[in-house]
């Protein structure tokens, strides 16, 4: 399987779930007394935290992407097509092929 | 739903033409051929009923229907809302349409996705809509709204069908085929519909061949610019590979594997301590194992593979079940069954009786309250189920009952078979401390001090009638049955009867 981009939200949710499961088991076996409200709140808190992490990751990545793509160095003019040569129109995105306006 | 509707309809029309082709034979043939070619070749292709992606409000069903029937989607939306509010039928229809009609850029519908194990948010909401609709519909069945709903539905369907039919008749007339006489009058002689200007597919002016005389027909004498093949290639790619399968983008789906492992972990964890631990603990351990497997799977999917909302959904379900299991009282064990305790004498009554789960009966009818043993003290503990305590008619019961969730009932049998509820107390975490005196015309011969601790269930105190009757009936009615011993001469034969009865 190929590795993909790191997703912190899933890692966080997974770790929280493992921790929650451990908490439940210890409580059931009598090793560790956990108050009932903590048991009830564990999963919603984990989900909310994971959702917040996912949102933060998305926002940060979008911001980075926008910053990278931000400076449009004199694009959009037919001259630029000329300047860069049409060869890249073959492999590039099809939108570039029409510098004809 | 039926992608070949249009073609099938053409087939029918051509058959009609053949049937009526005696009058104008040549024209009919020509029309037929034209028609068939028109049906096959590009034009507007066979229209398929799909859910619309772009103009959509909830699931795109109405927009898709409107596109399919050439109607304004509002014509579907308004009756749908009315039907949903009135009887829930609209929601039923919407949910199932959402499940069964594929979206326009996908080949399979949501029900298929569901069956193949990939549950996503849209599928869940479709199911939810259908479920809510079914509930509303069932709740309103007794109402008088059902005929009204059916009338509205029928009207909308009729309008859609009429519109569909009319468009087809118009199309046929445009081609030149004779119109079906029944629909001829339905076709309005309106001017042809305005159409969008054709998309310019030829190269723009500066790409025109320089030689205008036509001799150098396709010499692609562009001054500059890319070849046309680039555009062709992109369009072919769009047509062929346009359908993006789910999960293609972010690695292989892991959901099935994870849920399988989690189920196995749940079973193993539950079975491991089934005999030695109480029910709640076993279930909690098993479900926590499943949750841990889900957690590990999610952590792995942060790097490799992907999980969808289906897995998250299963995680939530597992966690809810886990919370429920952890709240099961620890006194409920896994040893379930029906027990009858029949002490023969006062000294035979044990100090404590204990039942994990099931139906228990403590039968004190044979206990003699004479002499020094005026008072019998006992304790009963019940995890889950029903505990029935049968006492003779002439005994005072000092009851100290604690019920977690459930009910305390006191019966007095007025007649055999039919029992009267004297008092009933039900609810959460009830604690009752009463003294039940024998009926008026009897003098108390003894006292039973009974303390009961029941987690979930029902505690019944049944007082036997004093009248002697032939045997055959039992105290509470529906409980574990046995022979009724004769009440008055106590301590004699009846115990053997009961043992056989069990």
C-alpha cells in the first residue's frame, strides 16, 4: 500500500479511541475507578477533538497552498504563452492550450 | 431507474407506424429509418434517470426528476414537501429514490455502495430520510391523510408522465413521423424552443487555413498554436475515465478489514471471561477490544490506506454499545436460567438466595410458622429478570425491597387463575419498605422478613388464597408452573409433587 499524506486527525482519533478502550477495560476489571460522566463524555470529546484537528489541518494546508500559488507572475496574456513556448501545452493542463482568449 | 425508457418508447412508436403504414407506405419507411438513426446517433443520448449534482437542494432527486421529465423541479419539490408533512410518504419516496437512483457521474446507486460495505455520509442520510419517512407514514396510517397523499402523488406522476409523453410526441413530430392520434391534440403548436447557440468546435479564425481556395483541404496551415489532437485527447479522457471510483484518490480502503478484525476482537474479548466475570464486564471487555482495534486501524490510516465515514459510524456504534455495557450492573451475571426454591420448613429457608438472571421463584407455602419459628428472615438478590415470592395467606410479610429499574407488585389471588394486583410500584431506583398484613378475616400466624435487592426486573409477592381447592392451578398465572399443593395441612406431601412438576 502506498503511503499517503499524513492525516493528524485520524492518528489523534485512533489514539484517543485506544485510550478510551483501555479506560473502559480497566474500569470494568475494577483496576481503576472512572466516574460515569467521564465514561459518557469520552467518545464525544474524542470525536470533537478529531474534527477540530481535521479542520485545523485543512485550514493550514489550504493557506499554505494559497500562499504557494499566490503570486501569478504575469499570466494570462498570449505573450506569456509565446514566451514559454507551446511545447508545454502538450503535457500541461488543457486550459493552457488556449491562449487565444 | 430504467435507462432504456426512451428507446423502448421509440420502439413502440415505430410499431405503431408499421401498424398504420398501409396508407402512406414510403413515407412511413423513411420515417422509421430516420427515427431509428435518430435514436441511435448522437443527438441527445438516451436519457437516464439520475440524481443531479449541480442544481440540487438535498440529494438532487427532484432536480434529476425534473431533468428527466423536462419539468421544473419545483413541480416535484412542492408536492414532496406537502407529502412529507402530511403523511411522511414524501420522505419515504425521497429516501428510496436517493438510495436507488445513481448520481449522474457514478454508475452505481447508493444502495449498491451500502451493500458493498462502504457507508458514506450521503448513504446514511438517505437511509435516515427513508427511516424517518417510514416512521411518519406508519404513525399516520390511521389518519385520513393517506388517500390525500395518494391523490397528490398520482397527480404529480400524471403531470410528469404527460409532460414526458408530450415532449416525445413533439420530438417525433419534429422529425416528421405521424403523431399518435391520442397525443396529437396534446401537442401544442408552440414555436420551437429557443436553444443555446452551438458551441464553436472549429478552430478560431486565426487557425483557419491560409489557402482559402480549398485545395489544400486539411493541411492544418496554422500560423501557430497547438494541434487539434490535444483537445481531442482531453475530451476522450473525460469521456472514458471521467468516472472516478470512490477511494481511488487516497489509497486503498481499510474499512472492511478493520471492522472484521474488530468483530473478531469483540467476540474473543467477550468469550474470554464469560464464565468467570459478570455479564457487564465481559461485554465491556469485548467491546473495548473492538474499539481498540478501531483505534489502531484509524491510527494506521493516518499514514496508509483510507477509512471513510462508515468506519467512523461503526466506531460510534461500538462506543455507544460499550458505554451501555459498562453501565450494566455488575450483579448481573452470565448464568441465566429459571430457578425454583421450595423450602419445606422454616429451618430449610436459607439466609440468602441469589439469581443472576432469569425467572426465580421462592415458594414459601410449605413453611410452617409454628412454635418458636414465628419469624423467617431471608434475603434474595436478583440481577435481571423476575423474582416471585409465594407466601401463604395467613402470614405477615415485612418487605424491604430495592429495585434498580423495575417494579414491585403485590398480588392476592382472589380466584384461581385470576389474580388481583393489590399494589404496584414501578420506576427507577425504588426502595420500598412495607408490611403486608394478611387479609382481614385471618389472623397472622407468622412473619416473613424479606429483603430483596433487584437490579433490573420485577419482584412479585403473591399471596395464596385461603380457600382449599383441588390442585391444578398455580399462583401467579404465567410463571413456571407446578402443582398446587393443598394449603392447609402444611408440611406433608406436596413437595414431591412440585419436584415432579418441574
